[in-house]
């Protein structure tokens, strides 16, 4: 990257960051009074905490020996310390409570908003972003953002205030000693940042080697059965030990170097302490009967010297945290900024019960502008007709279904259901008229019954069992530990792929809408089972307009219209007999599966 | 713990030196207030500048000695911890390598991977922290108290009150928090899983118009998470203010009782200074100690999980069973064999009873879950038959020494798995001594020669983790080649290993398998009748029971299940979707 480009990039980043910060401040909106109050509490607490060593010093100056002790004075100061301590504790507690309310409240609100937004995002967004990525933005990023932002900000503020307060107090009491502190302290910061830079490289080596080892463990233990079948245990061990030895070496370095930060800062701190002690003690010695410093003051100074480096270390950590928080916020905002699907047209019609007419007129569609997918697709389906879509994997069969369900909208042309352009029908009522069984079965982590009732929440037990029986799912459901009340794990849990598919079929059978979409609905069921549920399917499809996607050609021969797709385009269209007679791509596909085996 | 301590044993020296030097360092830290006290009590009143400088030198020396001690301690702690982790990791890996299939099933691979990685890392940190801090903090706390007594016994009662009080607050809040934090985590997991489920099922959810219901479900979990977070927050918000309050209370008590005694002459100003100094040291250390306890606690939980893996018995027992003369001359002989997987109530297969001649090809067919793989898993003794027996070359499989049986059986598993390395390194798994010529021959038989030849590097072409840089069909063919390289094997098992191949390649593969060099006995599992119809005999399974055994023609005639399967694939499918 050229320097100028980089500069531009930096500028852009900074502008982006500034925008993020402004947005964050807006987001804090209703929390602003709380935030101000929390900062006020932080200020009170840290100032009072700074006052206590001063008071202790004053008390000590009132007990210089027998006869030189001002008992009432000490008592007064003790009361003052008690007051300060109580007020500081109260302020700190209030600050903690306020911070909790803000962070937890913000997390809650952001997640709610993000989830609600996800429900309205177009599928084009969700299809092009991995689930893991979206989940991590909603969970990890939200947590880190709020934590880093509010706590980090608070720590930064407190730290800064403590440093300034300490400096001001020390400078006003005794500038000479304050200078000793100010001069030696940078040593510690310098040492800490030096070590941090050195250890960063070592940590990177360590995590790289660790990742290599994890990958190997993943591969060899995940496939241990194959390793065992080929008797490769010793070779695996040798490879593992080789990586392990390398890991040990860089791990030792990383662990040791990272653990020297504390001793080194403590060392510098101890030097500061000795410096303050000696200058303070020397100043305490009366010169010409007057000493310019007292033992009590020295006590206060030593307290400050002890705590002085701590906020520095904290602040440098906080800055990194704040940067990270902003990055997390930006990732989250990306989701929230994603435009939702346009709402239904105000005059959109509610489709009560579709009559089964479906028409596609000059439909064109592509997922991305640079790659044309469907062009000029025309199709008229009469009620009760069966349309099959066939073609090799990845040819875009599912795209047609995406359009019919309005998961995506056509680029041009129109799709009409019951004579109305589907863009003039509410999405809800359109989808209510379609029943869908997909290849990728989806079951929710809930009971079998709840999963079956998705389309008809008020179904009776008899209806549920009847649907399960029709889908040949009843017998295996009964074998589950709690029958219909068995709770399935996330994604269907322990059920086999075929069983999950049977449940999805039963789900549609329970409440069949007037039109059906079956996308590889039986792909995970073996051919014998498929034959068995054929009758149920036939009954289901009776009188319903039906779109089928399948790659087993034997299951679609009886369709009224077959669309043959290849590379996203419809290359042939017609009945089974017509297409065979045409001797084209369909004929080729059809024959290849019956090729004599030898 | 008994199984884990030996891993620390090679680092006994380190494990003693590290805390010992930490102890020295703590000692220097504790002596500092005494030195300053002497400055105050002797140097300043006497105006003895030389003594003040001397004492300052002592402080600097303490600082130097302190850093030297703590660096030594950190170094040895790191060595012990890292060495401990490395040894444990290697031993655990070895243990897992020795697991039988049943043991792997029982432990679960993802669990084993977590034990190997995250758990051991956590334990390594635990050892490191234990050596460095577990001793230091109590020593400082109690050392401060003891020194307080030497400074002024009559004032030291404050420490006797404050320390237990502080400890009670710090550990009380910590202990109250641990179970709550677990609940916070559970709630968070639930919010995560609802989000993930929602994203995975977005099509179904929108098709069934469940967006609102989903939002409500999420809202409930989200609100529950918020409530528990606030609950935990209210408790942990107390920690800092309350401990500070206690320490400041102690400070006040020290000042007041100190002032009285200074007036009475039984105590010096320096004494008061030293005591107040110890008071603040105690607080810092107690908070650190609470952190260490949490780390150590986590490490202990990991330790018991790792230990449970180390405690599992390894491998399978070799039994002394004499060869059975009645099975002489057979390649594989099933004697009413059955298999019930551990934890299952019903057998997955049972009543398998037939004998296979050397060189015979046996097809096995049946629906998903009918027990096809379970039958062949008995041959290389991946699992032990729970009823009956399985004999290979006339000998019970349980009487073969480990390794020998698996050398005679080559398996192409259902899941086509390759390992990171090169094509060659993967093929050599079959037989480490195979020549390139033999490798190419196996590739040719497995219909994989063409695409390997086209790959840059040929046999040395890289294979990425799990073979991801090859397509499913290519992986399957490479797995077949890997098995064919095993020339010592006289039994070859192909478990549904052509499912990702197109019809033409599948046919060519089957033709090649019929003319294998050495004429091995072949077991062919498939769901496609086309793939097995030319086998010498076909075993038909239904729900774990054999329902037919014979040639294709015989079964079409006499086995209704086989006929149904065949017809479902070869006759017009009719009305199905």
C-alpha cells in the first residue's frame, strides 16, 4: 500500500471511529444521567481515597512521643477518616451498582434490538453471512463492547483522576519529593512497555504452535477410529510429541517473560519508595531548629508512592480495551444498519386460501448483479398440478423456491398466486398458503410434539399421532424415552437425518396448506422407506399445487411439468414423455442412473 | 490427583525452588516498613544523616534482592508448569491413542479434544499460579500479623480482628458468586443457542411465520439472563467497598490505640507507621489470593476431568483361545454373532451366522440403521461381539495379538477421512514399506490415478486437514487406494465407500475390485443394489437381523426385503417425492 493510500485509509478509519463514538453516545441516550452520576461517584470515591493517607499522616504528626501527643486531635482525625471511608465506600458501591445497571441494561437492549432486526433481515443477508459470525457479533461483541466501553471508561476516568490528584497533593505538600516520584516512575512504564512488546511476539509464537497442535489433536482424535484401524498410533504419537516439544519451548519463554512484568514494576516501585523515604527522612531532620517536613507527611507520601504506578498500568490496559470495544461496536452496528426487508405494501391483499393457480411471467433473477441466474422464466401452473424441478447439484433449483416463498424478490417479471402478483400479497398470508419440507431439516430444541405442531399450535393429540403415523414417524417416536414429549437437542439432537426428515414431513402433514413445496424432501430416507410413505405423500399432494425438487428422477416422472435446470438456467420444460422424446439433457440425466452397472 | 502428581515429579526441584524464592521475596517486602520505622525512630530524631543513607541503601538492596528472588521464582514456576503441561499432554494423547472404538465412543471425541487442549492449558496456568502465589499471599498476610506483634504486641489485636473479617468477606462473596456465575453462563448459553437455532432455521421459521414467537422466546431468555446478571452484580458490587471499609476501620483502630500508647511511652511514631503500612499490604494480598483461588479451583475441575480420561482402561484384552479346527480353511466365520453397543438396551445386530471362503466377495445390504457396519466392525475387532464369536482364518479374533489382526484386514471406512500431509504420506498408512510403483498400482485400481497424476506434485501433492482440498468422491477413492496398499491384508472391507462416486466410476471400480491381485476376501456394504448385485453372496439385513443370504438371483426369488429394495431403486418410482 502506498503511503498516501495508507494515510487515506487511516483517515477513513479515524472518521469511521469518530462516527462509531458518536453513535455510541447516542445509544447511551437514556443512560446519560446514570453515566454522569456514575462518573461523579467515581470522582468522589477516588478523591476521598486520596484524602485518607493525608489524614493518616496528620494523625501521626499528632503523636510524636510521650507528652507530644494530641489525643483529641487524633480522635478528630480518626472521625474524619471514618467519615471519608464511609462516604468513599458508599460512592464506590453506588458507582458499581450504576455501572452494572448500565452495562447489563445496554447488553439486554442491544441484543433485543439485534434479534428483532435479524427477524426482518432479508435472506440475502443471512445466506451470505455465516451463522457463527452473526452469533459472535450478537454475543461476544455485545459483551466486549459494553464491558470495554463502560468499565473501561470508568477505570480510565478513575485512574486519570487518581494520578492528577496524587500529583497535585504531592506537589503542594513537598515539590522536591514529588520530583523524585515523577522522575523515577517513567522507568516502570518504559520497562513494562518494553516487556509487553517482547512478549507479544512470544505469545504469538505460542498461540501459533498451540493452534497447530489443536489442529492435529482435532484431526487425530476426531478420527481416532481410522488411526486405530491402520495401526498408526505410534506415528501419531511421534508427530504429536514433536509439536509438543516445540510448544514447550516457546511456551516456557512466553510464560516466563510475561511473568516478569510484575516483579519489574514492583522493583521500580520499591526504588521510588526508597527514594521518597530517604529524601523525606533527610528533610525531616531539623536544620537550624526548623524541619521543613514531618514524619506524618512522610507517611502520606510513602502511601502515595506505593500506589502511584498502579493507575498508569491500568490506564495503558484500558486504552487497548476501549479500542477493542469500538471495533466490537462497529461490527454490531453493521448488523443493525443492514436494511430490513421492505414492509408489505399498504394495500397488500391478505390471501385467505389460494386457489392453486401459480404463474411466472418473464421472471429474471440473480443473487449478484454480475452473475445472471434465471432469465425469462415462464410457467403456468393450474390448481392441483405437480411441477418438478430437476438438474445436477448446485444448478439453482432452490432459487425457484426462494422466489415462490418470497424469501427473495424477482428482479423483473412477476410471480402471481391466485391471479395476484405476490408482491401485492402480505408475506404472512402468502407463506401461510405454502407447506414446505426442505432437504436441510430443521427442528427446534423442544419436544417432538411442539415441533410437529409448528403449523397448527392447537392440534389435538389424535391429529398429531395421525400425521406422525402417515409419515411413518410414529413408531420411532414411541421408542424415544418420553415418546411425543421427548425434548430434542439443538438441531434435532440424537435423531438420524432420515428420522428428522420424517418429522418434518409429519409437520406439514398435520396441517397441509393449499400449495406445497418439497425440496429434496426424502433425500435422507432410504428407498424402501420412501416407497412406504409414498401413499401418504400421494394423498397429501392430491388436489394441491405442488413444486418438487429431487435428484432421484424416479420420484418425479409423474409430474405434470418438469423444469430441467442447468447452471442456473431452465434448459428444458415439459412432461416426462415429451422430454425423453426430445433426447436432450433430461434424457441424458435420466438414462445415466439406469446405466447397466457393468 | 494421584495420577497427576507424577507429572510434576520431574520438576520437584522447580516446585520447591519457586515457592521458596517467593517466600524470600515476601520476606523482603515485609521488612521494608521495619527499615523505614528505624529511619523515623532513630535517624530523624538523632539527625543521623549517615544512618538514613545507610537505611536507604538497605531498602535499595531489598529491592534488588526482591527482584532477583522473584525472577528466579517466576522462572522455575514457568518451567515446572510448562513441563508439567507438556508431559501430561503427551501422556493423555498416548492414552487416547490406545483407546478401543468402544472407549472412544464412551468418552466422545469432542470431549477428548477439550481435555487435550483447553483443560490441560488451564491446569498449566493453575500449576504456575499455585507455585507463584498460593504460598506468597498467606505468608504476607500472616507474616504481617506476626511482625505486627513484634512491633507492638498490644496493638496487634487489630490484625487478629481484621484478617478473619476480611477473609470472611472476600471468600464469602467469592463463594456466593461461583454458583451464580455458573448460572449466568448457562443463561448466556441459552441466549446463544436460541440465536443460533433461529439463524439455522430461518427458512422454516419464516415459512411457518414464527418470527414473533421466536422473538418472544429470545426475549424471555434475554430477560432471564439480564435478571441473573443483575443479581450477581449486586453481590459482587459489595466486594470493594466493604473490604476497603474494613481496612480503613482497622486503620482508625490502629491510630487511636497507637496514639494512646505513644502518649504512654510504650510505642513510637515509627511503630504506628509500620502497623498502618502492614494493614494496607494485607488488603492487596487478600484480593490477589481470592483471584488465585478461583484460578486454582478452575484448574482442579479440569484436573478431575483429565484424570477421569487417564483412569479409563486402555485397549482390548487378548484371550487365549485355541484355533477352531471346524473353521479351518474359512476366511471369516461368524458364529451366531451379535453386538450390543455399550449403553444401548437392544442389540444393533444379532444372529449373524455364516462362513466366508477365502477370495469370496460378500455384499451386505439393508436400510439405514439395519446393522451393516456393525457386522463388519466385528471382523477387525473394532468392537467385541457381545454374543457368539467371530473367527478369522480359523482363529477367534480375540486371540490375535494386537496389530496382527489389523494387518490382515484392510478397511475403507464409511467416512472418507484423510490426514494432513501428502498423498504419499496418507497412502503409506496402508503399508509403510510400499514402493511408489505399488502406490500407483493401488491408485489405478481405486480409479484415482488420473486425478492424482493431474495434481501438481503427484504423490507429493499436499493434503490439507481432513483432506478438505479433495472432493468427496476423490477422498473416497484415495481411502480405497490406502486400503489397497495394505498388501498384507487378505480381507478387504468397503463400507459404503462409493456413495459419492458417479455411476460410471462406481462401475469401473467394481470391475477393478473383481480382479484384485492376491484375490482377497471382500466385504462390500452398500445401499445401492447395483453396487453389490454381482457379489458371490449377499447378506440382507433388516433391523439388525439377517433376513437373506444368497446370490442376487436367489434373493430376488426368495427374499422379499431384497426384492423391495431392488424394486424401489430400479422400477419406476411412482408417486413419491
